[in-house]
C-alpha cells in the first residue's frame, strides 16, 4: 500500500526532495548548448571531474568524450546536433548516473546503442550502482532478461510478472516477444536451464 525510498514513505518527502532522489533518462536524449561538463553537471551542480569520469565509464561514454577535442570541455550544440544518437544517449545516462540517485529510471534510453554496448552498460550499472533501484523500460528482451523482476505490459495492463525464465513458462505475450528476438532453440535452452 505504500512506496518507500530508503524506508521512508514517499509522502514524507516534499516534491523537490523526491525529485532529487530520482534520475530519469528518456529515449529521446536532451542535451543543451554548452560543454560536456556543463551537461553532466546539470545532473549534479557540484560534480567533480572524478565523479563525471566515473559516470562516463558506467555509461560507456568515456571513449566518446576522450575522442572529442577538449574532452569534458567539448562544446555540444543545442540538442546535441553534433553528436550521434548513441553518443547523446550515453551522455544523458552519464548525467543521470553522476547525480547518484536512489532510483534510476532508464526509459528505452539505450535504444540507439548496439547490443554489445547495451550489455556493457547494464553490467557497469549492476557492478557500480548496487545501491540504486534501477527500472529499465525496454522493447528488447535481451536488455531486461537478467532483471530481478520483469513486468510485461500490454496496452497499459500487466499481463505478466516474474523472472525471464518464469515468464517464458507462464506468459504468452512475453514468449511471443522473445520469439521475435531469439531463436526457438535459444529459448528452449533457457527454459530447460541449459544456458
């Protein structure tokens, strides 16, 4: 009946305190005219260079920034017009991570990343952000298959809740999604525990 952050009911926080505890990254990456550092500090005004580089490492954006003239001082055009879609997404993920929120919401925010980079990102978040509760919203089954709990929605209604393996055995909608993204043989091995 309640939602709690660090044991406290969310109704005990005022709106500003509550927003400070949450980092959100949307699919459409929004960057502002200014340096990379300016954009990262939008998540945390007093972020140190060390904190920014750690967030960039987690977001798989270190090489992107090192490859830009000036590094953290590289000037981003309004909307990030001088960056690719994947670069923009990685920088907005880094901006949310540098904030070090209690809750991190990634709303299809890795859609422009290749599968290998997406996998490295999820691994880095798991290894470095263990104190965060992370919500990943994705159309890629591979992105969510290792989550502690997956909620399958159809037209805004919950049609399945469980782990990847549980849902493969109990949720027709989830199985149909997986069959479009994995081979039947791969899914059969996962159901039988032969991964």
